[in-house]
């Protein structure tokens, strides 16, 4: 009887330890790591609604990003250069994101290599909710269509971000969403950040 009780306690502890590796909204505040082959990204909350992301690539130099709300890139720095996206509107009004929400924000792109030639517009449309799996962990995500256009209206980039509000992170990007050419690029593992 005593051996069975100890065995059950060990099983319960093992289950808890295994489940503890799944980062949630509370533990995300201490930072976490997302990984896929060739990239390791460390996420740390920062002041002013920013999330600092340190990307370590297998085949490129490291990169630092600052993402507003973990979704909108406003700064990037690497050996290849620096880039700042200065919003000409209030990004705070966009959050918290809700299904059905739409917004457009103008930005000026600043680079150390060339002066800005105009503005760019980021259109966000929250299409719905779904579940995304990272290893043994599951996360509720919002499907956020992001389209970046230049002054002329030409599309610079377009994709659907699978965004976790709890983690304040994009877990995957989906290209050609809803078409026969649809493809998805996403992280495969998550773990707490261990300093």
C-alpha cells in the first residue's frame, strides 16, 4: 500500500514537472524560448508594451527585435544593419486584439543606410481563433492577417500571423492563407527561459 502511494506521488510529480515546461500567460512574464530547426528565439517582456526578442540563427548573425505587443515590429538590429518602424498612430489602441477587429497604421521606415522615401501602411484584420500546438503544449491563437503596403499601394509583405495573446508572440506565419498554395512556417518547441 505504501509503495503504491509513493508510486502515485512520483507519477503526479513527473506529470507536473512535464506540464510545467508549458509556458502560460503568468510564466511568460519571466521570458521563454521558442525554437525550430535553425533558429532559437528568446522572448523577454520589456517596458512600454514591448517584447524584446533575441534571435540566434544557425547560418546567420544574431538579431535583436522589439515587437509592440509581441506582434508589430518597431525595431531590428543585426550585423546587416538597423531598422526602425516609427508608427504615425497610437499602437496602444490596437490591443487587446479581438476577433473581427481591423486597423490600419502608417509607419515611417528608418534605416541607417538610407533616408525614408515615404510611408508604409500596416493593415491588421483579426480573422478568428484557433489552437496551435508547440510540442506537448497547446495555445489559443488569433489568426491575424497582416498586409504591409507602400505609398503606391504595392504590397511589401502579406501573411497570417498565428498570434498568442497570452504569450505575446507570433507562433507561426501562414502564407497564401485559405488557398491551395497555403504554407505554414512556425516554431515547434517552447520552454521557459533559464538564465
